[in-house]
C-alpha cells in the first residue's frame, strides 16, 4: 500500500469559491481566462498557468496518474488558499463545510484510492472543534489540513487548545501547509515567496509546535509537515545549540531534534541528497511520500529519487510503512 499523503483536490463547483477579506483582498479560488489560458489567482497573486482547472477535480485523470506512478492511495486535502482564516469563523464555516462534504463524497465513491483531510475554521477554535468532530466522526475524513499560522496566532497560541484537544482525541492526521509567509514584502521577485518563503514559514510553524509544547501535550496527533518540513531539518543543529545555551529554551524537556523526530515530514524536497539527509536525520519511519499535486512545485514522478537516495529497506518503509498514520477506523483493505 503506497500512500501519497500530500495531494490537493478542489471540486469543480468550488473553482470560483471566493470571499472578500476585511482588508479588501479576495480570498479563495479565482480563475481568469478559459482552457489552456486559465490562470489561478489567490489573494490577488497569480499562481501561474501550469495548473489547469480540471487538474484539481478530474478524478479519472487522477486515477490514471495513480496507476502509472504506482501509488495506491492519495490523501486529498484542499488547496491551502481555501482555508479562509481571514474571515470571521461564522462566515468561513459554511465555505469549509461545503468543501469537506465534497471531499468526503470523493472518498465514499473511491474508498480504495482516496482518503481526505478537511478544513476547520481555526480562527474560531470552538467552532473549529465542532467541525473537526463532524468531518471525522460523521464524514470519516482522516483529519485536517492546517496553515502555518492562524492570522496573528502562531500554532502555540493558547487560544488553539480546543483544536488540539479535538484532534488528539481522534488521533487525527494533520497536514501542516504554508500559505502566508514571513517577510512576504521582500519576496516578490524570482518566485521567492514560494521557493524561500514557504520553507522558512514551515520551519517557523514547527518551532512553535515544538518549543510551545503542543507536540508533547498532544501526542496522539499525527503531524505531517509539507515540503520536507521546510528548512527545519536543516537548521535543527542551530536549535540544538540554542537549547544548550539560551534561557528562552530552558523549559524544554527534550532536545529540539528529539522533538522534531516526533513529527513526520513529506518527501517533497526535489533532490536525492536532501532526501538522503532527511532519512538520515529523522529516520525513514518519519518521512512519508508527498507529491503536492497538481501544483507545478509538486512532482508527477514521486518515487524517481528513491532508488539513488535510499537503501531498499528505507525505500520500502517510506513507500509502504505509513498506513498506521491514518485513523484505524479507515479501512485500507
């Protein structure tokens, strides 16, 4: 059972689901143009023409791709720009509920090919806990996708405790995905918002979870960080040193590396040497397959790096050793 834990889906009826944020920005999905000329914009930022609208919802094409790549199961999550955190919780909740129900319908139709991660309005933690209960207990999704921050809250904000409690109680799978990034005003050229901003933002989120004690308090949550954990695995040595010499980290009962090894990261690092480093640092049991389909920064050859980078037993563990990350009640037979 080869599982892709990081792939995105958006129902056809939600391709133009958007709303205006209080600051005037247009949130969600907007497509300009038709056919091959269609351009996806989110937050006023064009994401390019490599993704076609049908790439997000065409399940026949998705199933064909799974067959050609040897992947048995995709864990689908909405594109991160569909989280609508900037809206009031009462405004975001119905938009997220629509997406969760559409995703659950895909899982019911193709239970052997797709599982799903929904969305919850984390800006309204009590409402988010209710949505988590609904999407996991009633819709039988595997967990949720979260962004690296919730507006002004970092992921260790005390306001988010009801969210972690609801997820921990259900042994939820939680995909951590960047969207809004640190220093965005300096990252406007060369696609640096994605190439540099996303990995740095993910590391910031992981530092918040680790140093803020969330991972220790809620050990039943299966956190998976997108894009190989961003730059976190590559700066963890600096975190280790800081924990030895800085009073700000004196509260840690485990080293930053030991804490990082309690999370999972996906394999999407676009190079054999970075993947080799991830497996050496964290162990193959903490690295899962991820493609980030259908975005152009993803991959349609998810195992191409593995032959050169990994020993056979590591390759087997990474590809087929993570079914237990999905809640036990989800049937993978």
